[in-house]
């Protein structure tokens, strides 16, 4: 049945190509590998960040390994975090990967692969600053990255007046350093990387975490075929230890 469908499909394709005046390709023509187009946001170390001008990180490597398994070439586009889900929904990108948390709201817009990592929302504070525990957040200005779950929690729990949003996580941390905000609510892995990157700024992470989340790959709702292929590839990468070794390379 599958075979018949494939034959019908190629026949239709040939007809369509002939109609466009193109030469139908024979099976032994060499094809460029198909592109897996991924939207991401490059200020989320160690999942995606720049090293010597090159976009690197856990998500970039996992996506690369998935693309390889699918016989595709990975192409990444760095855009604002809050444009990733709408971009995938609109079909501008095949996948969105940027430590994206699975949430009920996002599931209305896109499908998600199986989860490949866990994220914890934490709070970065400044020595001598207004926030020294989660209880202090009610009277504070909280820095977040636009469109993130950190923003959604902060505005939902404390009101929009208590939240300042930034396109980049690095800008939210700069705002904490210069006193524009009293704390930053974001995911633990970039929080640790950003605190480490600013050793003299008196920054630290509150011990009490805000909440725990699952990261997964956002895929267009209509592309269930790609979703199935990605889940199969991910399962292989889990089974053969590749996923863990990529994570261990970036998170010590
Ligand atoms: N995990 C958070 C979210 O999905 C933040 C992701 C990010 O800032 N790249 O909203």
C-alpha cells in the first residue's frame, strides 16, 4: 500500500515537473541533501550562543545530529525568541530549538517532539540588591527575556508593572548589573553561564528554584511526518548515548 502510494506520488511529481517545463529527474541524479531549517536565539548558553562568531551549543549539535540521521543539512537562523514559535507556526522554519519549554499555550500553536532536556527556572540576584529571596520578588522589578516562560510567570504572578522584558538574556543581565531591574528570572543553564561570565558583578542564583520544565523541539502542526522522524532520530540519539555526550560536553 505504501509502495503504491509512493509510485503514485512520484508519478504526480513527474507530471507536475513536466507541467512546469522542467526536466524530470531520474533516480540516479545526484540531489543536494534537503535542508532542515531551524529557528533559534543565540543568547541562551550553553544551548545556543556564539563562540568566535560561530553559533554553537547543545541545541545546535543535537539538531545537527538529527539532521544527519534524516539525511538533511542543518541551517540555523538566529531570531528573537518570541518570533520562534510564530515562525514555525507560519511554516517559515521547519523547527524551533532554543531551550523551548513545552507549555499548554504553545501546544495550541505548534507540535513538540519528545522532550530532550529539563530546564529549571531560577532567579539571578545582585549582591546588596532588593531581591535576596523569592519572597522579595513581589516588590521588585523582574527582568526577563521577551516571550519566555520566565516572562509569563513573572507577569502572571506579579503583574506587568513588575516586569521588564529584553530581547536578549544578556541584556536582562546587563540591566541587573546597572540597577534597571532587581533580579532576572530565566532558565538555570544560561543563568549559570551568565553569572560565570560576569565574575566581578556580584551576581548569584537564588537557591530556591522557581519551577521545573521540559525542553522540546517545536514543529509545525501540519508536519507530523517530520515530527515522527525527529522523535525516531531522538530516540536513537538517546539509546546510543549521543544526546548525553553532547549535554556532558557543555554542562559539567
Ligand atoms: N525555556 C524558556 C522558554 O521556553 C526560555 C527559552 C529561551 O530563553 N531561549 O520560554
